[in-house]
């Protein structure tokens, strides 16, 4: 089959201008019917720039991944301990009440001796046991606070070693970190690898990056499992709980236990006072950054992007409470971790949404079968 060629045409070259070639007449095509003009009664309003979704920043557009990423709390930073008149006042009043209590105990024991000798000696022995137990409790709490302060000092030393690029300081900090996690079986392989690579890396930031990647990776994975398990328990319990007061109580219980477990995982091993201090810092950080509670708009967006079609309203509330627990866990990781996230990726709230929704969906299917 031969291809069709253009017919020959004549050109004028006298004036240097080409004449239009003689071609076959164009085929007439049917003209499409155009819409008849109509009058618009209503006035046209232009969309303002701040309300145009195509001109907004990507983080402002409603999308599943972007809405979930917006729920991730910012990096938490431990508050500096400053001089406070309130602490001095509380300490003075505490000592005053302690003296008053000791005076009352002395009068009680004296009264027992006046009644009978064996009652007096019994009260004396019980008082001695209480004093020794109280002293042991105070020593344990003080040692727990000292461990937490040591972790914070290592955290500050790591950042200084990164900035100054001093190999001697980086090596000293690495030794402290290895000693801090020497009792953790998860870090045995990492400690052995760091020992084999000793002297191979002399640059401070690179040495800190290697230490974080090898030493803290298994601990971060365990921390993620802790946060996932706590979030799942909160989502299930709050979904089946008949009272809102029980929901609040259980969320607080799980949050405190999660904070204590994360602190113990990263070498802090806090006592009661240390756990309360960490919880105060976590709640204070979430409250200051405006992410303590999920806003109604974000809840509607999250529930409207496929979650409401899969879950019931009660299970959806459980998932939201689980996400709140995950946010607390992420903030607690920032405060308890002896190194900031540089070489390893900081966990986001999107890593826990899938686990919670899958669990809630499975729970709903099991309930329907029953």
C-alpha cells in the first residue's frame, strides 16, 4: 500500500516570498452546536485566596495522610528547673508538718509508756520500723531522680558533641551510653558491634549517628510496641466502657504506666515522684503546643475519611482515645530518650492509625458474628 504524497505546486521566487501552494479544498466539517447565551441572574463571587484549596499549603488540604500527620505532636523538650518561691514554701511547710507529726508521735509514745511498759515499747518498735521504711523510700526516690537527671545530662552532652565535632567528647558520651544500656539484653548485639568498630570512626557527629542507629534502634522498636499495646488497650476498654468517668480513669492509668515503662526502657527507671514529674512535663508540653485534645474539626475529618464507614460510633471514639494515648507516648519518648532523633526517624501518629483501625474493624466483625 503506497502512501499518499502532496500534489506538486508552483512557487514564485522573484521577490523572495513564497506563494501559498495550491492544495485540495479542505473538507467541510460539521460545526458543533454552541450553547445559546443566557443571562445570569445571580452575581458571580470570586473565591478568596485564603479559601482556595488549590492555593493553600499542602498541610492545609483535607487528606487522610495529611490530617493524620497533623496529629503528630511536635518534639517535646524537657523544662529547665528554675528557682521557685513556691518550692521553697512547700518544702518549709512540709518540714514544719513533719516536726509537728514527730512531736505528736513523741507524745503518743510517752502516753503509752505511762499506761504500760509493753505498750510503750511496742509503739517505739513500730515507729522505728516506719522511720526505716520511710528512709528507704526516700533513698529510692532520690536515686530515681538522680538517674533521670543523668539521662538528661547525657542527652545534653550528645548535642554538644554533635555541634563541637570533638571526637574525644563523642567517645566519652558513647561510653556513657553503652554503660547506661549495659543491663539491657536488646542492646547486646549493638554493643558488640560498637566494640568492634572502636577507633574506626573519629568524626564526632558520625560517631553519634552510628551509636544512635545501632544502640537505640532495638529500644525504639520496643518503645513502639509499648505504645501500640497501650493504645490498643485504651481503644478497646473505652469502646466497651459504659461510663465516661471510667474512660478518663483508665486513660490516665495507661498513660502513667506507659510513661513509667518508657522511662525505664531508656535507662531512667523513675520512681513515683520521677514518673509524676515526667507526666507533668508531657501534659504540659501537649497543652502548651495546643495538641492536648483532638479538635472537633480534626475528629470529623479523620472520622469522615473512611473510618466512619468501617467502624461504629463507639469504636470510633475508642480509636480516637487510642490515638491520644499514642500522642502521649510519642511525647514521652522525646523526654525519656537519651538522644534526640537524628539518624533514626521519629515515630508519627500515622504509624499507629493502621493498627488501631485494624483492631477496631476486627472487633466489630467478631461482634457481628456473635
